[in-house]
């Protein structure tokens, strides 16, 4: 599957004309946008949902993540935007129901008074002892284990190449 890519990005004045459009494979498309994002201040945000993002070189991915972090830390949010966000989020803490002021105060009071005593911790442990998570504790049959093993042969573990700190 090929992607249509602007030779001169629209963010830098490139046109939608045929002379400015090229067909590239998904890897080259993602690579071009990632490089553009890292090198040029006014380039649009990189879309991490791009299908070829996992295939890009680690050094380029780290540069894109660092640039994203830098831009996010330097952004200026207007007071109007803050107010709109606050208004939109009001009442969202408990989806599907609106709490009365009295109820909110009772929750706040309970949280202020809450303290984990050794007795409380022991009672909690006793209440969950013996519980099993859904589908846990029921062993797979030998046939199921064999099928899972066959299906996973040749696949790369999700965490291959990650260091202990997750990078």
C-alpha cells in the first residue's frame, strides 16, 4: 500500500498540486514526517498512530519523543482555553451521575479521616484472601497449551529490546 506524500510540506507552503505529490511506502512516509517534525520548528505534530511508527529507527523515535516533550512543556495555554476545559470536565469525575454538594462533602470528609491502620490492612487482606481474578486459577488443558505454544512460535516478544526502565 502506497501513501501520497507532499515533497514540500504544506506547513512550509507546499501546494496540493500534482507536481508536489509523490507516492511512497508507509515506512518512508513515517520517516519523512518524523524527520520533518524533529528538524523544523513549525512542522505539524507527528502522529504516533502511523502504522510504521514501530519500524522507525530507535534514535529517530527517541528524537521525536524528546521533541514532543519539549514542545508540550513550552506550550502556552490561554486562560480562555483553561476555562473551557474546566467547564467541559465539570461533573465528569463520576460519569452518569451528578453528585450533590452534600455528597461531595461526605466523600471529602471520609477521605480526610481515612488512615490505613495495621488492623485495616489485615482486614483487607483477609477479605481478598482466596479470590482469583476472572479466568485465573483455571489451568489450560494440554491441548490448549500446545496450541498457544504453536501460535507464538516465531513471534517477537512485545518487550524485546526494551531496557528495564522501559525505553
